[in-house]
């Protein structure tokens, strides 16, 4: 998990916040579960990283891409449990559609960890 945290911090640190897509203010970030869809390259990842950088406690938030090699030996569900156990409040998963059986695990994360956004 330490490598995931390193990559997360690297990505957030290099995210620019001088320009926001129009959708930025249209998302209700307080919702328990938010999904963003759209074609590649329109700024979904940047939008998420900007929100984290500008609004969330980075010590209780994690952004990952489901394509990361970490998930060849770990599940999203087990990572979510570890995060909750460590006091995390926000968990962002990019490229989730590339993770096998993603919808079932996402439902379980939502069911088992109601305080994790």
C-alpha cells in the first residue's frame, strides 16, 4: 500500500489547479458514491485530482488506478478495508472498468464501509 500512497501523492502534487472543466462545480462531491464516465482524455482524472488537492485531507484520502500492478495480488475490497482501518474517509478508483468483477466489489465496498466515500 505504501507504493500506492507514493504514486497518489506524486500525482496530486503535480496536478495543476489553474483551470477547471465546467463539470467541476456540477458534481455533488458529498454523495456517498460518485461515478464519472466519458471518453479518454476529457479530464476525468484531472478533475478528481483537483478536487482532492483543493478540498480533501490528503492524509485520509487515496486515489488509485485499478490498472496498477498492486491489484494483481490484492483486491479493491481488501484495500478499502485497510483504508477504513487506518482512518481514511475517501477512496477514488480510476479505470475501474478494467478491473475484473469491478461492479460486485464496488457494491461490497459501498455496503461494508458506509463511511468511506
